[in-house]
C-alpha cells in the first residue's frame, strides 16, 4: 500500500466500504422477510467505486446518482438513520419518506436525490458544473452512470457540452458488465464503453480497477485536480461487478458461474480487509471491532426507523411545487 495513504485515511475508507456492505445486506434481508416495502437495486460489490470516488469530495461538491444510490449516498455522508427511515417510508427519511430506495439523497451535503432514469443525470451534472463555473465557485459535480447509460443520447449530449465548455464535472461509468440483464458486449464493440468514448469529445478517459478502492481514488485524484484547476471534465470507467441481481427479483441466471466466481474472489471489501492485515496497517482484531460497531449502528438505525412516525397525510401535497 502506498505510503502516501495514511493509516487513518485507509481505515476511513474501509469503514465506509464496510458500512455500505452491511447496510445493503441488512436491507436485502428486511425485504426477504417482508418487513420493508417497495423494491431495491443494490450496490453490494461496488463499494470501492463509491468510496474511492467520493472520499475526497466536500459537502459543496455534488454527486448525481442512479437507481442504485445507497453506496453513493452513504459514502457522501447521508446518515444510516435517514437512509433507513427513507426505506421504511418514514417522515424522518432523507427525502421525507417520498423517495424510496431509488431516490435517496440529501441536498445539504451535496447529494441531490438520485435519478432512476438511465443516463438522466448526465446533463443535469453538466448543468450544475456550469453553474459552478459561472459563479466562479471551486466546486465539482460528479455524475454516476452504469455501462448501459453510455449508449443513451444523454451521454453523448452531456459529455460534448461539458467538454466544450470545460466544465468542472467528472463522469463515472460503473461498468458491472450488465445493463440490467443484458451483457454490455451485446450492445457495443468497445472494450471500455465509457472511457474509450471520452476522446471523441476531447476529454481524458481513465480506466480503473473498480474493486480496488485505492486505484479508484488515485484515478479520481487526477480527475479532481483537472476539474478544480479549470481544465475541464474527465470520464472514469471503473470495472466492477454487482454481488446481486439488477433488482431484488433478478436471480442472475444470465451470468456465467465461472464469471461470477472470478469476480466474487475479488470482492472489494474482503480483499481490502486482507490487504490491510497483510500490510500491517491494522490487525484482524482491530478491524473486527470496527465491524462490530458498524453492525450495531445499522441495527440501531433499523429499530429507530421501524418505530419512527409515518409522514402526515397532508404532506403528500408538499414538495410538489417550488416555494
């Protein structure tokens, strides 16, 4: 592990990654037990991408997420209580119980509620970055997308606009190989459908190991420096793999078992934990203590959310129009 990464810093990354994984696992079982309403699109397996990209952002920097936003929001700082309350449709949810799993977020920390439309946030992020540039603010916008979004018209329009105006926006393609249940190999001939297309619009395209949080963070550092210095946008393509199906009703029968075995052996949370121990950054006992504390925090958030009040009926008429 690079000496440039301090012990406190890498442990902070591990805490975030483990929190995301435990949150997602908890939510999965709450759905299976019929306790939690709605539906879910889980980000388990993609924790290194969320944490590596977001770790060095400020509350003034903004992220725009997808229909799989939990990891991004937790990495950005949305509290576990607020996330769980939202999942249970409670008034204290991060979106007052109105957003649900696909629309979590918190404006106050630079995480507008997620956009479930494939590729929908790409031009929105460019718009936020344009506002930062016009106001001469030193902030950055980050747009997350899946590999399928790279075939959407909004991808090409958004990237072209951002590059032309040299906007402080970073596009992150989380390539988990499948657009819902369709292999990305069936819809494009490009090996790197996100990064390879960057050059067409005059921006750098970076490919990073999306299961290595430090590799992702290193790629983000380069893009962040470019954006903050006025040099314009970058697209980062992180190669990753979701642990579960596209949504909770997806059994992943379309994925080859050999492929799953290869990726699961490279689980980002498990591998980073082993790396911290093997490189004498932390002991097994120390990491276990961190994990136990996080598990307790998630259990507390679940109990809090279960007992929290539902929104008042009249609140259905609020937040419809801007004040």
